[in-house]
C-alpha cells in the first residue's frame, strides 16, 4: 500500500522496502544506468549513477556490469530504515512534496546538499513500510500544550517547544495533557544512530 507523503513528519523513523519492479534499460553510459518501468513505458525514465548508491534507496537485482540498453532488469528496495529530516516542497513530485531523509546510523555527509535521500513515498518505487518510531508521538505537529506551571507552548516536530513570547524552551513536565518527558531526544538518538543536532542543519532547497 502506498505511503502518503503526509504520513511522515520530521523525526520519524520508517522501515521501508519495495518488491521487484520490472524495468527496461534505455541507456547505458559509463557511469549511468537509465531505465523505464515496463508497466508504464510512457513514463519518463530514471537514471542512477552506478557509483552513487548512497543517495538512492533503489537497487538492481542484476549485476550492473552485465546490463546493456534494451535489457530487462529488476529494481527493488531492500528493507531499509530511514529517519526524516524534513518534509519539503518540490513542484516536480506528484504530490508537490517529498521526504528529505537519511539512512539510520548515517549522519548527513558533506555531499548532502547536492544529493541526500529525497523522495515522495506514495509515487516512487512501489514503496511499502511502517513507522517504527516517532518522537513525542502523543503530540500533533503544531499542538498547543500547557505545562505543569501553567505556561502555554507550541510544539513543532520533532523536538521544539516555542513559548508564547516566541522563544524556544523546555516546558515544565509533565504537560497538562498527561504526556510525560521520557527523554525523547536520547531515545531518538539511540534508535536513529545520529544526534538530534541534524535538525539544526541548513537544508537545501529541493
């Protein structure tokens, strides 16, 4: 079942996979494989740099060295856990949005601004998967909450609380809605394999 792009939010950790998708190789260059879905041959083709696997979820079942233009191949997504840094807009995606993500255990690299994992989960690669962790799952993004000292805060996923004066801070726990502080940042870091400071990065425009 397709995963709606709005099912994810910053901080989410998802486990994704996709079954084999039959494709036809349309071009084969030294460092690039261009292919088109057999099921939708009218759709524009996709290209993957054979030396650039760090920036795509897709893999070929076949040995890339054996593939030539005209050959049939199979693209799939092995079970992969990713964490979402941002839900970004992009006019070229079917939904107009996509997930800016990275693999669990891997912090964004110096090449992130040029590549990264950016995809619309509902329209690419027949993705399936499940949400395995969400910081502050009891709170909706943008929720207004009251802390134990009666102060009002606005929650922004994954970890931010903004007071009524516009400044970020930390509420006095527990919140009036019954949520408790279970050290969400530490739990997220344990599950994601990276530090929560990745959300302070200047992300590129997609």
